[in-house]
C-alpha cells in the first residue's frame, strides 16, 4: 500500500480522582497518540480522517491513595476501521506508580498517561493498524 493509513482518535476519561485533571489528561492522551502514529512509517494522524481507523482511547480509572503516594491507571483503546473492510480490535493496559508527589499530581498523572498509552500503542495498537486490510 503506497498511501499512509489515516488514523483519528477520540479520547475519554471515565473516572478520575480529580475532575480538574481531566483537561490535562485528555491533552496528554491526544499528544501521545498523535505522536506515536506520526512517528510510524505507513500511518498518519488526521482528526478529520474519513477512510482509515478510529481509535477510542479511554482512561477507565485514574486513582491515588490517601494521602497521595501511589497512582493507578487502567486504560483501553478500541480500534475500528471505516471506509473499507470492517474490522476492529481492543487493547487494554494499566500501571501503578509509587512516589507520586501531592503538589505535582497533574505532572505525575500526565507522565503516567504518556507511559501507559505509549507502551500500549507500541506493543498492541500500532501492529494492528499496520496489518493489511
């Protein structure tokens, strides 16, 4: 296939320990997904994609203990092809991180989101996107 496969993404946060973090977490999800797609030969990120893949990335849970010393995240990425042959896949991931800083929760959350989504994209999602239709 000579043309790059187009990929769009929709990002959602279902449950977070702090609603004020949602905007930063959503932006980090978008940045991580877009960066990983654009760095992959054969794929291109386009939010207006009409023929390719739609990824629905979801933070199912983002939580900390009390007082905040550990952070936990659970995520899913559902991929659905459109405009061509119909196919789909689902990838799940998660992580726990110790040493979170109460005054730096936004930064710690963004770092954890970047790590977990980056790993999931690399190991499970991008290989699926590159498979032949």
